[in-house]
């Protein structure tokens, strides 16, 4: 897909991020990649049930957003939520235990793969586009409480654009001038349907945003530096205008929609071509070009993240199952008085 992305100066962006944060970002992306690979393996061994949606191939987007905005914003995403939870401080142990359905998991073993939370993450959502109104409500709370420097960030897939909730939420956000940043992670496929057969515009953000009286931007979702530069620009803009922004980050997932999806709708050649722009490899090459790292160090960092995930799998395996007596705890049920 030939697209025009947000313009940026690589040298300036590298200087702004700094060596320490560049290395941190790469390690975070490596942790996400290793977590997804091993968790998928556990799923195939039937240690994990339910649904499992991998973020492999999209790691640069949310990692860059966290580095620009910090963890103190309101964050919300779809069912492809392992990466954002890791980036916002949920430990590999608690997430893996959640996937295994154990009582010490992130949501006490009750949410599974699609429903992870942190103090500032309002969850992963299993309903397509269900998170978009929630993020809009979070932005409303920021404006209502007059919280300077705060925004709400909402990640959604290209398939969510066809849902009515998406359009209703954008309309209200623009009407009320809410500080919400909507990020369409366009991985080109809504389940097995190509974006061009599902959405009537080519430039998902730049053509859609004007209809809601907001700015639209297009990022290269495979390039951490492009995403960082774009998010930095958007953050500064929203701090000035207090208005919502729509972003399209063009990326491609390297796996099926979920583990149960064999991905027969795209050829092996197309997939291999997409992998030539692996966001982790792109960032590694940049770090090597800048003489910040060598191949041996990169291999060591990858092995370190792998060991963290393997330890999380062991932790999950040894964790207790939920007690059936706790099944009704934390569940809202109307009383007889409510109906009376």
C-alpha cells in the first residue's frame, strides 16, 4: 500500500528521544513480541482457552504512544490488548496468569486474553468499537474535571470504523471539544476482509476527520520514529486546541485475526513481503546505524525478554485456579428492591 506518512527528521527525533529511551523502547517491543510468541504456544498446548489476538507486527505504535504521552493518561484499546497492558505496567506474570485463567491473574482469571486492565487502562474490549464511546467518556471526564495536560487515547482496528458507535463518538467528541485521540491501527484486514472492501475511503483518518471537524493524520505504523514524531506533534496540538484528533497508523499483523484464523485470504508472498518491514528490525537497524548497539547485544536483549516470558509461563502454570466459592464476588446483580 503506497501511502504518504507524517513527515519527520530522523536525526532530530533520535536526539529528542535519546539513547536511553530508544533502548527502552526496543526492549519493550522485544518483550511484547516474545510474550505473544510464547503465549500463542501455550494456547496451542491448550493451556489458554477462549480467544487470543496477537499484536505481532504492530509493536511500534503503542510503544511510541506511551513514550510520548506517558502512563498518566486514560488508555483504552480493543481485544488485541496484551501489548498495551505490558506497556502500562501490568507484569508478564499477572497477564500470563490471566490468560491461563488463574486466580492471581490480572482480572482474577475472569477476563482472559481480551480483558486486561491497569490503573490507567480502562480495559481491552471484546465488542468491536465498544471501547470508542468509553474513551470518549474518559475525555469528557478530563474536560469536566479540568485536568490540564491529560488526554484519552483510544486504539481501534480498521474494522471498527464501520460501526455506528465510532461515528457517534467522534461526533460528540468534536461537538464538545473533548481531548480524545483516536488511533486507527490499520492492519489492512478486518478479520478476513481487506480494508478496501470494507471502508469507503482510502485515507482512513485524513478523509474521515474533516467530516467531524477535526484534524486527521497518517503514520507509518511499522516505523517507531515516525510514530513517535507524529504522536509528539499531535500531543502538542491537542494541548493547545483541547480538541479531538483522528490518526491512522498503517501497519500489518503478522498473524491471523486470532489464533483460530489460518489467514488463507492473503498469500504467503504477501505476508513475507510485510515481514520485510518488521518494526523491531527497523528500529534495530537504526540503532546499529547510530552505533548505539551491535548484533551480539541485540541477541542478548532478545534472550533476556524471552527468559522473562518463560518465567511468566512457569508462574502461570504453578498458580492456583479460582475457588468456585468466589464466583459471584464482584458481580452486580439487581436486588428484589430494585425491581420493586
